[in-house]
């Protein structure tokens, strides 16, 4: 069984931008609040990103992400860094432009402290990304 590290471990989350700087309604916390109707909504422009820094080093095997169709990442990159902020693993992934959650298993489970998703392209013309849920699995 996969464990969601975001429910089990202390972490800090940062995001590239928030729509109209409205963090209250569209901020990063909305990806983790278990409400189906709340989301992180980026402002326009590319690339956009989500960065999770764990308090301790963890083994990461994959992740799950739920976009809003029409505002999904197209060409995306996962970076995993060690505790010196050096990238130790990179893998591209290509989500579908759909509403349901999508799971991605890393080709090589990796031990690291920072997990970053970089959205190099978006299905939205203006480069906006909408994420309702993010889980990271050990």
C-alpha cells in the first residue's frame, strides 16, 4: 500500500504564482485541504511549478495529481533534490488533459528531501495550471 507523504510528514510547499495573488481562494493550501471544490490556480505564464520540501529525507515512489481539464500540464518534469538542494533525479511525465486524478510511478524510486513539479507547457493558452489535489507516495 502506498503512503501519502503529505499526510504523514512535515513539509513546506511553495508555488510559482497564484491567480491575481488571491492566496486565500487559490493558494497552495487548497491542494491539500481535502475539499473537492478548492484548488491552486496559477497566474498566467510558463513555466509554473510546485515545490514540496520535506522536513526529513524520504523515499519517493510516485505521485498523484488532479488537474482541471483545460488547465493541465502538458510537458512536465519532476525533480527530486537531496538535502543540499542538488538535483539527484529528474523524470518527464505527460499528463492527460482531464479532470480525474492521475497517478504516476517514478521509473526509479528515489530518496530525497525536495520534490518539485515543473509545468513547462499547459493545455491553457495563457499557461495557467489548476491543481485540485496532489499526493506524493513513499
